[in-house]
C-alpha cells in the first residue's frame, strides 16, 4: 500500500513539474492571466492521461478512493504548483463539496451533482459566507433565508467570498430555515442568482474567483435539499474537518516548494566572502522552515489518522489548520527573505506563494476563532477537575 | 516652529485625503494601472497649489528646507497614501538623490540636475544594485566598471532593481574605478543604456518600476563625475543614512493608515455576541500595532536628532530601519487579519499596504545585513572591555 | 547640564562596579542571602560618601532633584546591579512612594514620612494589591476597607505581594472608603498589622520581600490620610506613571549588563572552527538585543519628556512599560542562551537577571492589562472618525 | 497493547499525584531541599510497590521493556512532577546511560553496571561536557585524554555540568584516544576523581547536581572500555537520539501540568467584570499552549516511530528536541503569565517548571547547534537538485 502511494506521489510530482508549473510560472500564478477555464480543461485531460486525476474521489465515480492519510502526500505533491490541485480536480471548494455529497447526498443527487463533479465535467461552489453583518467567522449570524413554498423552497439573501462561483455548474447554498440552517443544491443558472462582482483579493490562483452573489427569490426543488432540513450546521462540520486538512496538505506543497527554491537559491550564492547557505542567519531561516514544515506535517497526519478512524477530530483538525496556516506562511515569508530582491519578484515563485498562502489564516475560520474554540475546550477539560493549590 | 510643522502636517494630510487617496484606491495602489507619469504631473501640480510640495528641498530650489526631525511628521502624513510621496516629490529614489546632490554636487551639476529634480521637472534613479554575483546586499561585489577615456569615462555593466529608471531624466550610476567606486551623473538618453526589462515585483506603487538596465560603452563627461573619483562608497553612506529614515517615515504613514482602517473596521462589527473591538484577541492586535508604531516613531526620531546634529548616525539609522521595516509590516499584517475577508481584498487598503511594505525588509539593506553590522559594532564595544567572571 | 548628568552617570556606574556588584555576585542576587538590612545600610553609606545617593529626592530633602529625563541614565547605571537601586535609595517601592509624598503629602507628613525616607533612615511599602478576589490587575476590586471613627479611621483587610513590607517603617495603605478609595500613611508598628508570610517568588533581590499582610482593626489618625479622602485611585495614577518609568530604567541597566556579559562571553570563545561572536545565529541574538535595548530606551525617553513637560503621559508610560518589560526579558533570555551552560549557572549574572526581570511583565500591571488599555484608547481615537470604504 | 499502556499511564499518573507531587511542592522542586538521596530511595520503593518502576529497562533486568512509542505517555505522566522521573528510575542521565549500556556493554559490564542501574541500586553520570575550551556544543573539541598503560588506561582532564555526578556509583567518561574518542566505565570511587564543585544552576530538581569534576591520572581497567576503542563519538549518537526524545517526554509532562494549573487558575477568577478564562488574551495563551503541546507531541511520536523502526532518526530527533525545548518553555512561561502574581510565586508549580525547562534549550545541544545541523541537511537535500528559474 505504501509503495502504491509512494509511486503515485512520485508520478504526481513529476506531472506537476512537467505540465503544471510551467503554466503557473508564465502567469505568476494568476489563473485568469493564464487563461482560466480552458487551462483547467486541458490540464485535467493531461492529468487523466497521466493517471493522477481525482485521487480523492470514490472509486465508484472513477476516483482512487484514498483515505486522508494517503491523500496527504499526494495533495502535497499537487500543491507544489498553485494550479496543481485544479489540474487533479482536488482544489477547493470542489474537493470538499465532493466529500460532503459523498457523505450526505441522495442517490439522485449523487448522479446529478457528484458524478459530474468527480469527473471534472463541472465545477461547484459552497455558498455559506455572507457580507457583514451576516455569516462570517461566526456562522450563526446567517441571514440568507429559505422559506418553503408548495413544491420547494425560495431563497433570498446575499453571499460573499464564494470561491469558484463564476463558472460553477452548481452551488451548495446554506440558508436559514425555521429550525436552524439547511443546505440546498442549486444549479448555477437558476433565475434570481446574480453575480454582483468578483472581490479582488491578494490571492489570484483560484479559478472562478471569490464572488459576491445575490439570491433574489431563487426557487429550489424539494429534491434538492441536501440531507435533512435544518441540519445545515451539522453538515458544515462534516465538510469542514477534512476540508481544513486538505487545505493544509495543498499549502504544505506550496510552502515546501518555496523552501526548496530558497535553499537552492542561497546554495549558489555568496556575499561578504562566504556562501550564503553557510551563514548563520540564513541557516536559521532554513532550519526554522524545516521545523515549521515538519511540525505541520506531524499535526496534519495526527489529525488524518483520527478522521480515518472515524472520529470527528474537531480539535485535531483545528490544531493542524491554525498551526499550518501560520507556519506555512512563515515558511514562504522566510523563503522570500532568503532570496532577497529576487524573492519579492516574479522571477521566483516564492513571493506568489506567500501571497496565496496568507489568506489561509483567515479563510476556513480565522486563527482567532480556532484559538477561541481550542481554549474553550481546554477550559472545559482542565477548568474543573484541577485544584490550584495555594492560589486562593 | 512646531506650530508651523503641525500646520503643514495637517495640510499635507488633508491634501492626501482629498486628492491622492482616491487615485490610489481606484487603482489598488498600482501606479501603472492608475495612469503612470501623467498622474504624477497632475498630483504634483495640485500639491504645489496646496503649498505642500517639496518640503525636503533646499529653499534655494523652491523647497521648504526642513531638517530630519521636521520632515518626520510631514513624510508620515504623505505616506498615508502609497502615491502621496510621489505627489509631494519626496518619493524614493528622488528624495534621496536630491539630498545626495545637495551634499556633493558642483554648482554646474546643481543647476543641471538638482534644480529640475527639486521642482519636479524630471525624475531620477539611483543605479547601484546589480544582478548576482554583482553588488547586492554586499556593495563591495560591484561589477559595473568605468574606465577613463581622453575626455571622460566609459561605463560597462548591468544593473537590477533600479527603481524609477523607466522615465527618469537622469541616473546616478555607481561604477568600479581603479581606486574604489565612483558615482556618475548620466542623462537617461545617453546611448548604450538599455532597459532590459521591468522586474515584476510584489510592490506596484513606484513610478518607473524596478528596472534591469544594461550599460554598453556608455560615455560620461568628466564634468558628470559626482563629487570625487573613487569616493562612491563614501557618498553611498551619505545618501543611505537619511534615505533609510525617510523610508521609515513614509512607510510609517502607510502602516498608520492600515492600523486606523482596521480599528475603524472592527469598531463597527460584532461576532459571537460582542463587538469585535472589545474582544481580547482583537485588542491584542490593536495594542501590538500601537506599540510597534510608537517604538518605530521613537527610534526614528532618535536617529533624526543625531543626523540633524551632524552625526553620521550609522547605528541609529540602522536600528530605525531594521526595526521599522519589520514592525511596520507586522502592523499591516495585523491590520489584514483584523479585517478578515475584507482585509485580503482590494476593498480596503490594508492588503495593498502589507504588499508594498514587505520588500522594505530587503530593500536598502536586508534585515540580516543590518543585524550583522549592529552585532559587529556591539562586539567591538563590549567584546574587550568586559570581563566575564567565572565563565572560564 | 548634560555634562553634569554624564559625570554623575559615570560616577554611579563606577560606584556600582566597585561596591555593589561584588556583593550581588557573591549572593547570586539574593538579598536575604547577602545579609539583608545591614547590607542596605552599609551600601547606602558608601553611596552617600561617593556622592551618588538619592538622585531622585527633592533638593530640600538632601537629594539631587533630577527630572525624569535626567534620571534615566543614572537609574540605568544603578540598575546594572540588582542591589544598585537599593544602594542609591532609588529602589521600588521607596522611590515611587517618595514621589507620591512629594506630590500629595501635607507639611507635617513630609516631615514625618518623606524626610526619613529621602535620607534612608526608613524604608516604606505600598499596600494596594490584595489576594484574589481583591484588587490585583483590576484595582477596582479593592476589598480592604476603612471606616471613619470619632478621631480617625479603622482599616480591615488583607494585602498581598507588598514589596518591602518586612522591615518597612511605614506603609501607604489603599482602602475602600464610602466615596471611592483613600490612601493612608500607617506606621508599620501599628497594632493589628500582621505579617502573614513572605510569598516566595522567583525574584530574590528585593529587600523586605513580597509580603502578605493582614489588617485587623488597624487605627489610623485623621492626620495620616494622604491627600484627600476618596481620591486614592487618582493618587495611584500620580504614583504609577513615573514609577513605571523608573522600573524600566532600572531593568534597562540590568538587561544591558546581561547583554554586555554575553557579548564579552562569546567574544572569547570558538566552536566549530570559528569565533562564536562571528557566527550568524549569535550575531542575530546580539543584534536583537541591541534593537530591544535601543527601542526600550527610545520609548522610555519619549515618555520621560512627556512627564517632565507636565503631562499625565498615561499612554506613553504604558507603551514604555509593556514594551520594556517584554523586550528586556528577551534581552536577558538571549544573554542566557549566548552563554550556554555558563548562562544557566550562577557563574555569570545572566540567569539571575532573567529571573529578576521576568515578573516585571506582571508587576505594575500585567502586559495584558496595559494592552487592553492601549487598545481601548486606540478605539476611541480611530473607531469613529474613520470611514472604512467598501468593507460593508 | 494500547490498553496496557493506557492503564500503566493512568497508574503512573495516580502514583505521581499521590506520592511525588506533595514532596515536590513542599520543597519548590529543589531536590536538595527535599532531602536528596533518601527521597529517591523511598520514592523508588513506593514506585516498585505500585508497579510503575522502570518502564524503560529491559525485562531481563526487571523492567517493562517498552519501546519509544509506548514510553512516551508513561514518561510524560512521570514528568508531571519534577521528581517523577527519579521516582520511576527514568531520570536523566540514568535512563540514557541504561539504554547505552544495553546497546553496547559486554556481558560482564551488564552484570556489573547495567543491572544495579536498572534496579535503582546505584545512580550514574555521563561525563562528556568540559569547561571551555573543551567539549561543549562542539563535542569535537574534547580535551580529556586517555592513554593506554600496560593493563588499562589512564585518564586526565576536566569535566563540567556532569549531571548527577555527586553520589553516582559510576561514570561513563568520554576521553580522547589516539584514533578518536573512547567511552570508559569508571567506578566513582576510583582514585584521582575530584569533585571540584557543584555548579549552581537555575534548575534545582536533578539529584546529584551538575558537577565539575577533575580527573588526575585516573586508572581504568581494559575491561571497562565501553564497546570499542575510538568509537566514542558513534556511541554518543546511539545514546543521544533516544535521550533527546525521553527529555522531551519528561518536559512535556511538566509543561502539561503547568498548562493545566494555569487553566484551572483562570477558570476560577474574574477581573474587569468577566471571567479570566473567557477573556480573549487569556484564551489566546491557552490556545497557544494547546498548539505547542500538540505540535511537540506530534513531532515526538513521529521521531519515536522512526527509532522503533530501527532508524537512526537524527533529523527527526533533532526536530523534536529543538521544537520541544522552545515550545515547552513557552508553555510554562504563558502559564506563569496567566497566573499573575501567583504565577511567579512558589504557591503554584508554574514558575518552578519554567525555571527547570529553560536550560533544555541549551542542554543536549543548544537550539543553535540543532538548527545548524538541520540547515546543513536541507542544503544537502535541496541545494543541488533544484534549479532556481530566473534568479540568475
């Protein structure tokens, strides 16, 4: 099994190096500048030929059905290029949406939504976040509402930062319902859905952008309720745990590439009479990168094992996400610093990798919210059972 | 005097708010997208009308002749907009070049180069940095060479990261000469100067870009040697001390604006049942910003006082530069984090300010080189005079 | 004036080196192990002879009457030894108490309490902090209460961490009164005052320890109310601003000594084939120490100038305190690291300096409380006046 | 198997709570103040009765023969008390020495040295470090020398920071021999061994102290060469890998206890009108502790798995050591901060835990040396194989 994964990792990496990185480098990692949707189509075709497409999808849908532990090295190899996950069909939000559908969708929904998502025929989006004062860091502030009509539902509201929405075939929309929140599968061409604008963000590699959407009396069929009514927040958790980890896997690949680029850069240069790579302040940055990468990988695999064993892993995924988001940006930032002037330029991939990773400290739950949640768990665990001698 | 400076600061800030920030906001701080050279011309005309133009230039050349301590609040006010320094004619590298000319240039050179630079008729560039293995962090690696001919000099070499070179009226070129290095004043249209390319960098606000230039047998008149032959490294120090401080002043303004934007942002929003601005983790970021801004300002003014008193201030300018470059980027980065999704978008100026400040940890001497120099001074100071009891 | 201060600084430093440091080194900075009260008496006599005693006290009381800016280098020189401030009579809490009395006390109180404090005849303590749930980080939780009787007051309550209480001649006691809080001057031998215990703490250099005290129906004369009834919280602020700064001055001296010790240590040693002092990771620690020391000094002097100009300087003293407490401990910690095994031993003063400075992040307001206060000021300043374009 | 380890962990923790922590608390973690050797004897007897003694020793010698992965939770549970590892016989340096003997010793040496070490009859020391300019961070600077005589060896030299030497039954002495370095088993009562002094250090919990020793013509039998002549540096690596990890395990327990103490402390208190445990800046410290503890545990287990699989794990043990030493001290330092005044006192164990963990950033290889080694490995790995596009 391990050798199968090792082999797939090696082939994935070779595919990324040969086919994907050149496209990224030419466009400085800006998917729109690179050509957008046609780039996805052609790269996915190449990935399919190379036998590296859809490692995450259920085998019934043409994928490889890998568990979380086995995904880790493959996703990391794909993440070495900012366009690598898209090339393999394992980019956010499609990869998380596929997982959610596989857990919750009905047979009809699987045929209509999951199957074309798994084979790359369509892209998807996950419409939960809203402009303030709606759902953001605090999902319970959800304002978009769905009300039942005779034969279905009508959705009204506004969504923001909906990654990949422009060009998506369908959306998973989270809306308030009488007893909580509900998820709906909504074809993107449904009347009443408006693309207000692309939000311009520092990251440029996500196909379909980060969109602001309006929902004006959008009708949804009863059959397109995903799972049960009022269970939306629960399903969001089902989606979030693994989605956080696959984010970490992908960004780990990007940070690892930034690190290797920087080490190679300093290896070939000298200043003040000695090789850069042997100067202590540079060695410190190299070592700190090694430490941050290793600690991220360790926390990631710890969490993967919990999920593979069937656990919810709320705490473990939170730990891997919050540490990874910060550590991997530190890695990329040090890589920039090590490369000096070249590091802030588009001549090397390091500046663009730093730019793309930075928002991960905010996306999928800001570090502050994860920390609040980790702290509250610790207080529940240690707050009562321990005595504090002498502290009065 | 103080009230004159307070008044000028207030008028500068009002000018920036009214005339400059709208131009920056519309273009996300990308000067090329904003329109380039014509934007400079029109903003400088407005600044002249508003009586805020050229606070740094000698009064003999139409400026206000402010010393370093008085420049600090004015440059900070200008720096609130990424285009503000350009609007006032105090952007890098023009401002540092003007200072250098004022210290070193002959009368004829003052008339030909300093005067039009002071009144905004032309822009300039400072051509010192070279592609590896030439002069970079370590200026002594200088490869570009000037050799005397009958009536002047001929320069051959290559330069990189030459800010503002595209469109500059003249360049100050540092070249190796037999006894060290020499600075030359070179009109930009001189034959043999090639614009190899614009280096694409993460920062976008500098008019004229960061250019790679080739010098192929470029002839320079004997009268265009700046100061004395072989004294280039000494003049580079003359330029660098104040140039570092004015960099800090300008970026202080940008970081201060990012901070104020973030504080205003969190003041109006709530999550998890309480105002963001009263949540401890947000208060921590606000306070750390206040601390970083105050410490930068204190170190800056300490160094300004040394320069105004005639000192070289090598150590004080290094301290202000290395601390400021790191602290101000931390401020901008925290501002991004406080603003959440909006923080990584172009809807607010914080992401763009973070992007523009980041290279300052590399430009004008990487943090590592400043630290090496600070450490070696400390070792000279404390290495011999102190006994270490008991340490054997 | 400056040369007078330079001279006094030099003489203070020479005095500390010659007379105080040997006593500290022999006892690893533990004042009880060094001999306690008699050590104070003899060192103060020597300081008086050397003309360096009581630089802070009003000239009317035999001191030098220095303002805050002039105190800074003197107190720093004294702080080089953990026993230095005690030797000069400028240790906490005496120095802050003297300042408070000078601002608030009546003529009779000045004669009875201030005069003997200024000349070192007695020591004093400041009894504000209480065991939980009383006054700690949050002074408004004050539980100790004073109620008026016919001819004075009766105090009941409990105090904790009362520095110097054991052996003090009098206490300044903060107690709740009907309209707020009131300060009382209380001779230490007044019946009802109990020394519950010395709280064992990581710092060992404070004469009289950190005591827990009980007040059981302690009678105070009406004439011993300090200032006006119910104005205790206001006077606490009068005391706190300068007291914070003199803390920073003293710890600056200790951290500076740790730094110099470490630089001297690494200057004389080699490992892996090169001098320690030229290895990049060591240079980084040296440079970061230089930066932290310089930034602390800059923030300190900025705040001193505000106080000398008559300002309350709440924000400036808070900035200097919170930054200084953290930066100076970092300096001492890096000094420990630079000295390796010797650094964690009593052979060098660095470990003991780190141990003594650490509590300063908690004493005189924990960093968290200062940050909360800094953040709230920033929110008041920037929260309303700024618009946040586009952030919705 | 897991349930056996879970059970042993639970029993170990219960034993530590009941029998060991009271002894530690009474003496503020100072083993000399607690009573020294008799405390060891009585606690080890109790541990034997409780069935928790010697989990690491080979079963042939009465131990439990646990591998590294299984040791981790047991050693962590023991480490909750500073005296816990001593009580179980798994303290440094005995535990590492036992491992080394088990790998290298002859049958006669096993009977004479390993057996009494395993059952707690004697203690041992590992004499490698020397005073400058001898072996320290850089072992190759070894100065102590052994020369062959007719029937054995004669050792001359000086050692420093030899933990546990005072009272040890035997020493493992590293000495230079003609072809490198050799390890010798030396009974502690051998003539010529002098106890120069106890080095006073910030940590106080190690029985037998950190000693400076002199070796003046100390004779060693040929049969007491450990392993082969000239293989000392190789054996030092055999010892160091697992020794680093068991250090991390033990300190993990101490840091975990500090964290739990602090969480319990803040859970019961309020300030400024809200519970401390719900204030954001406190939650941040709690969460950062959780992150540091989890990341240390993950890196530790990753390295344990490599060693259990027979790998040398140089890189993995280095990563776990350098990250753990820094992270665990951060945890203890935050615990101090959370507990405020009580945190710097002996009323709670947090200050003493911080004090004991701090030297771990220096002992067993300073962080700087581990980082240098990690960096050089990375340069070997990535320095050649990668191209750096565009960086010239």
